[in-house]
C-alpha cells in the first residue's frame, strides 16, 4: 500500500515537472524580445570600451537609420541620422560611465547599454 502512494506521488511529480518545463518555454517576455531584436539588428563592440566603439547593423535594409547615444541623465553625446552599415565612434574623451544607445531603422527600435571606462 505504501509503495502505491509513493508511485503516485512520483508520477505526479513528473507531471508537475513536465508542466513547469512547458512554462519555461513559453512565449518570450517583452524584454526578451527587445534583447533578441537588439542581437539580430545591431552589434556593438567592444563593450566596455575606452577608445573606440564599433557599431554594425546586421540587417541593413538601405533605409536611413537613426543612432543616438545619451548618458544616464539623458544628455545626448552622439547622434547620427543617415544610411550606414558600420560606424566607429571615438569615445576616449567621454566621461567614464554607462551610456544608452538608441537605434531605429524603419519600424524597428533597439536600446542597449554601453560602458565607457
């Protein structure tokens, strides 16, 4: 009798684990989608950096792109609006700290953090 109860509990545990596993593979959250878009649209390296920041578009569609970099207080430190596939920006004279990169191409938008050392 005791053995049957243990089996039921064990099987129930498997069922719960299976359901939990399905939840872990559910649709990505909004933040995860943004990060996936960021990875597929834009590559920024090296990060952190102390001299040059390289930015490459991974899916250039020939349209004008907008790139804006701000410090954490919202002050714009760099902006460009033109057709580009690759940029190299000198950041050696920027204050050390965290900056936000905002990128837009058509209806796609990406936001990433960079660190200047």
